[in-house]
C-alpha cells in the first residue's frame, strides 16, 4: 500500500510524558521514552518537554536508537499577540528543528485556546473567531509558512480540540484562507473524530494539502462522557478519550487507502495521549505498530 522509502512511521512522546499535564508520566525519562519507541519498531518521533534542547545532543541520542525527529509542536498566538512575538519564537523553533534534522513544524493557534484549561468544557466554551481574527490567523500563517520554506521546512497546521480551529468547518476555512504552497495540513484522525467530523471525509477533501499525519484513535464512550458532563479536554485525556490506532472506534483502513491513493509522502505519527499509569506506553506502542504493519505493510 505504501512505499517504505516515501512513508515513514513515528510516534509521539506524549504517551510517555504529557506536556500539558506533566504529572502524567513524570517518572518516565527521555532515555526510556526514545529507547522504547525504537524497541516498538518506530523510526521517528516528535519532541517532548524532556528532550534535550541542544540539537546536537538530541540528534546523537536519537541516532543511537535509529530515530529521526519528524516534527514538533509550535504554539502560535497570531490572534492575541503582536505578530512579531510569534515570528521570533517561530524562527527559533525552526532553527532548532532544522538542526535536529526535521523538515516539518506543526503550528497550532493557541490564541483564545481552552485546551489547557482544566475546568473549561471542551464542547461549548471554545472561542469562535470573527472576520478580523480569521484574517490575522490566515495572514500570519502565510508569513510563517514563507519563513519555514526559506529554511527548507514546511509549516503544517494542527487542527486541535479546544482551539479556534477545532471543527471540520473551521479547518475548511483555514485551508481556503491560506496559500497551499506555504501552509500544509497536519491531518489528525482523532481530533476530527472527537469534534464530531468524519476523519475520512476531511482527509479526502484536503488530501492535497496534507503534509503530516497523526494517527490517533478515540473511545466514543469517553467522548460522550466529556460532552454529557461538560468536561474539559484535559479531564478527557485523563479519562482515556484517546488511544492508539486499532484500539478505538475509527476505521483506519479507508484512511490508509486514501493516503496511499493520493501518493502521500512523509511521516505518519502515532499520537495518543493517555495516562501512562493506566496505559503502558511500550505496550500500546507495540500494539499500534503491529496494527499499522498488518494494514499497510510498513
């Protein structure tokens, strides 16, 4: 289905230590995390809060384990702060990632975000942008995308629960308002399913813009609990709203087929934040790797 020379598999460290709730997995070290990623059969990773900030030190540690940096999260504040502040931080992150060997930088707009607020209901409390804010976001992303391109990188935008670009309709508007050559899409199966959208339909609609993929599954009964009890994104994570591909409700086979049919090239990253005390990161990484191998041949 996929050519292993064009599509590579990685996994995010958030299953070992949660960036938003550092108490989840506080006992897991960077060395344990990346060693278990390699042991599970992955060849790449994203960057977590315990990773070395010296790119040479980081690259050496990953090289020992046959891993590469695929991408890292970047928080933009284009709708709430002066553009220059976000640009300065973006350049620093691009330079770090490029030195570490990455070619993608995943931006998520954190202006007005409620994803990190423990008591903000994820359904109902999120901010909805006006026309001026949409213009700030789309125009700012085009500028950041040009900076990334000049450095040999690609900006990919991460739609995310609790942010101003959460739903399929909001993702549609962002794609319409940004330049295709400057702003790619980080397609996240779990976040589309969580928001109530059809991940496959969203993928087919925007597959030409997809430059990075997060493979994430959901547990619908936990998402229903979050909705019914008006819980926050973070409380949902603690409950187990997310899990690895093959352990939840999303049908990944047509998603893999759509990516393959479109000739997708790049990274596919397993990203499923859970409480590592309840979901052993290595066990779930192995489960995900087996599931992907059986269905894609990778």
